[in-house]
């Protein structure tokens, strides 16, 4: 971890525990070595930093590239392992960056749904995560966040001090046979398998 990442990690932990009584269930399921895809549902702007402290290793994030234009914060984001994404279209460069990170044995965070939920419910998975799985065969650790939608919803509501929990699922490992075939058929199927695993996670 870089010094900037360590600072952000510790600060986020402090704020999350103080403001949201943040906790992580089954953190031991996160694979600590080699390439790993952390796949989580997307409820709020709070999700990326909270997912970051749900893992004991440094992770790489995708974020809207317009965030890099924000004064002070923008120049810091790349030092926090942020990979900018163009949400106006199919940004292949972001997917390629994720693939490069995984091939370098890093851990990456992806939101299979793509955008934040409007109503707090799970959305269908997009084929992007399926493409990354097929190209890397990296194991996927499903995670589900609870409470972030209530704390900071997408509709522009004010920040509320609500409890937030992340539940970590058992890793999913894919074989070469499972990712073989036509991408248009394979990628959505892989993404749906990941979303099904996320949907099964409960606050227990």
C-alpha cells in the first residue's frame, strides 16, 4: 500500500465505524494473495471506500473520470488506485486496465450492476464483469452491502447516520471450459452467476 492509500484506509475506517457502526461479516473469505475480483452490489457513493476497508489488502477501484476534475480530490484519486471510467459509453480502456491489474496479481473492485440502484434493490448484472472473468480466470469474491442506500441514496437525499454492513461470500472459481464460447452469450451468463451469489448473501 502507498502512504496515501494507508492514510485513506485508516481515515475511512475511523469515519465508517464512528458514523455508520460499520462492520464486515466473514472478512476471512477475502483472498489475500494473487488476482482477485471483489464483486459487490452498488447502493451509494459510500460503496467504494467501504469496500476498500472490507479488505486487508490494497484494491483497485473504478470511478467516473469526471471525479478527477474535482479540485484537491481529483489529483489524489490515482494515488488511491482509482481507475477512471467514461460512463458515457462502453469504456474498453477501463476494462483493459482492470485486466492488467489482475494479471499483475492485484485485487480489483467491480460493481456488476454498473450504476447505483435507485430503490435499494439489486439490478441485473452487466456483461463487463463477465468479460473480465473470461479474460483472466481470476476468482471472484461476492460481497453485499446493506444500509448504504439508506445512509446516502442515489436520489440526492441527505447523508443519514445509518448502520452499514458488508457481508463477504465464499469465493467463486471459474474453469477455462466455463468461460469458453461466444462472448455475447458467455459474459452475461458469468455476470449473472456473480449476481446470483451476491443475492444469496444475508445479514446473518
